[in-house]
C-alpha cells in the first residue's frame, strides 16, 4: 500500500502478520517500491531490481548503493500509525 506521510511517499507491506514501512522511492532511479516484488522480508524495485531489507531499509542487492528510510509501525484497531525511525 502507498500512503503519504509528512510529505513523503511511504510503502507499507504486510508480511506474515507484521507491518513494515519504508520510503517508497528507490534511491537508484526513483522506482516505486510499493510496486515491487516482496520475498520474505525484502522488496525488489520493479525498475532495476535493486533489493531492500524491509526491517532496516538497507540496500541488499545492487544497483542501489544506499538504503531507504524506515518507519516505525503501530496498529491501533483498524488504523496503521507511522513514526519516523
């Protein structure tokens, strides 16, 4: 899911009952990470196939050389709340 939070696009993923939130924009060429393939706790950018860890935001496969911002996620009832990590 893609949301706007404090002026930034944030991708939210639900993996095995746990929510993860990261900056939606791949630092390599601005690809939309919310459209990427999720495997385990990683997401692959749909444009150039760089891979990011959903827990840490770390770039784990090139071409990106830097990671993305992560957000703390809290679920309250039906609401998903974010906070910058």
